[in-house]
C-alpha cells in the first residue's frame, strides 16, 4: 500500500472517529456533556446524564464509527495481497479510535483538546476485524464484570486487555497477520484514557453503572 493511500486512510478514519456523538446528543438536550458527570464524551456518561435511550443511540453510532472506518479502508486498499488489507484495517482501527479520543470537531467546538475514551469505537473495530470466538470472549468478560461490579470502566479495561491477549495468541497461531500485533496498542490507549477512573476505583469513589447525574434540565 503506497504512502498516499495510507495517509488518506489515516485522515479519513480520524475524521470519522472525530464525530462528537455524545456532544451532539447533549446539545440536542440543551446541555454540554463535558460539564456533567465524568465530563467524558462517551455512552456511559450519556446514560448517566440523559438516560438509557440516548446512551444506546450514542453507543450504536460510536460502534458504527469503528465498523465503518475499517470497512471503508478495506474498500480503498488494494485487495491483494492479504497483508495489505490487514494493514489497512489495523491503520483505520487505530486512527478512528484516536479520532474519537482526541476529536478534531469537539476540540474546535470547545476550544480545548477533548474526546472520549475509545471503548465503543474500538469495540466496533473489534466486531469487524475478529473471528467469532474472539468477539464472544471479551464481550462475555465485559458483561460479567458489569453484572458483578457495575463498574463500566473496570469492565472496559478488563475486556480490552483480554482482547489484546487474544490477538497475540491468534497471531502466534497464524490466524491473524503479524500486523495485528500493532492493534493491541488500542488496549493500552483505552487503559490510558481511563487513568482517572483507575484513580477513582482505587479511592473507592468510582460511579457505578445506573447512577444518574443531576442536570438542570
């Protein structure tokens, strides 16, 4: 894959990821999502501030951003060799999550570098990139941790790390191209973006899923 195609995929995927879904949902309800709850541009914070219905809308679109970016990259990249398609997919996956986490649009709107934590968008890339068994295990872990602890942040970080291990195993078994090892960077990115949640978890004051945030609306 030539450098021009690579740059185009990175730029396009980043811009797709930059769509500030949660911010738009907040503005449609008369509030700035960055000023409520955790201040995060993600579905969990939307659920706390706007309710489950809006949270599902934001989650679905953020998942869709990841799926669409990888799908589009595959249409742009040459079909052969297989390693080129794999490289395009991984590049798009990383770029779309970076776009969500450090959104160009949200940063322009707010005047400071803002974004989400990448979990849903990364989940979308996972859905389109991985074989069925690799999809089932992390999402089972995610559900298990949510049910037992109600800590969404802990569930997301745990499932992301499990996913990274699964990718490494699949590469070692030659079920995925070696370039997919770069994809495991997403797990580190997700954990990094949750560093404040980690501090709150250790302090025992992390919000649990289902706790609502009071708004003036």
